[in-house]
């Protein structure tokens, strides 16, 4: 009877302890899994920011430098062509006589004709050599998106996008939920980061977003009005989108999406292992306690 009373008190107490420990352990494991996902998202975000910085500081200046060198060479070539004589000098061969003068003048005339043929053949070539092409690879947003595209070949569940309300490149146009994120940043200019989850075709995903803000006047060289943008860019993307941007405006958001299924699954497995060990430990405690109570009760009966 005493053993029964003991179990009626001790078993609920053990069950309550197991429940509290299990709840705490599961919460901690899921929180750790979420922090792991957020850390992965931040690493990807910083990687993309690094690629943007690399493009801005090294690739774009290199393209501009090569273009400047080519333009300088073309200008020098034009000056050289302009300095070349176009007609015979009337004073040429004045010290020569007779057939010598005649031969000299004929030779000069032939040289001028050959020179003119050469000039006609290269006419317009400097314009052909000039690098007027627009290189999207030198644009930070394009470079970051392209780099992440190669990463997605191995990790298709991961996602990165420079979601923009009014993009130059149509592939950057924000979807409905991305537009909501961008508008949230526009309504809260001091907000530096936004983290949430959403359901995707591959399951639940955690996304981390940061605002894209026009902080550099150089951005407006291509995105203020179509007439100021490079002609090649207009030919490539058209003149209807990606314009009208203003300094300090939030025009989009960098969005990194990371699947949560793998870390959550690992956390759930770890939780099940912990619960199994705890249940075993509590069961062992219950058995030992019952044996101990039974022995003490029997000893008291024997003495009495």
C-alpha cells in the first residue's frame, strides 16, 4: 500500500520533470537550428556584398581604365592622321633640276595617292574600335546575381535576389511578397534588416532581407533619365524601366532565402534521442526508487 502511494506521487513528479526538461530541450534545439539558418543566411548575404564590393572597386574601374586607354590611343591615331600631308608642297624639289625634279614630284604624288588610299581604308575604323558597349558584368547587382547562380547549381534550395520595384533588368523585378518587404524598408528607413519565414515550393524557408538604398551619386548616371544612360544599356534593356531613381531612395531589397527543413530535422532527431535517454534515466530512477521503498518497508515490517 505504501509502495502504491509512493508511485502515485513519484510517477507524476517524474512525468512533470520529463515534460519540463523535454519542452526546454526542444525549444533550445529549435532556437539553435533557427540561429544556424540565420547565420547561414548572413554568411551568404555578406558573400554577395563582398562580390558587389569587388565588382565596384576592381572590375568596373578596370573596364573604365581599358576604355580610357583605348580612347586615348584612338585620339592619338586621329591626330597623327590629321598631321599627315594631304597635298604636294609647292616648294618641294625646288633645288632639283630637270628630270630629277620631275621624278621627285612624281614620286611624291604617288606617295600621297598611296597615303590617301590608306586613309580611305581606315576611315571610320577608330569609331569601330571604340568600346561603346555596355558591360553588365561591371554592374554590382548583375555580378552578385550571376555569381550566386553558379552556387545554386549545387544548392538549388538556396536563393538570392536583388528584388527591385523598378529594375533595369526584368529578372530583378520584385514579386508580390518581395514588394511587401521593399515597402516595409521604405516605410521604416532606419530598419537595416528583416527576417521572417515563408512557404516555398521546396518547403518552409527563412529569408533575410536588407534594403538597397541609393547612396552613391554615380548610380544616377545610368538610372536618372534614359537620355543620360549609356546607349548600349538602352538597346539591351530598353528605356522604360530602371529610371527615375533618386538619391537616398530605397529602390529594392537584397533577399537571401535558406531552407529550414534540414536543421529543423536534425534538431527534431536530437530531441528524440534526448527524450529517449531521459525517459530511460527516469525509468531507471523509478525502478530503483521502488526497490528502495520496498526494501525499507519490508525492513520496518520485519523489525516490528
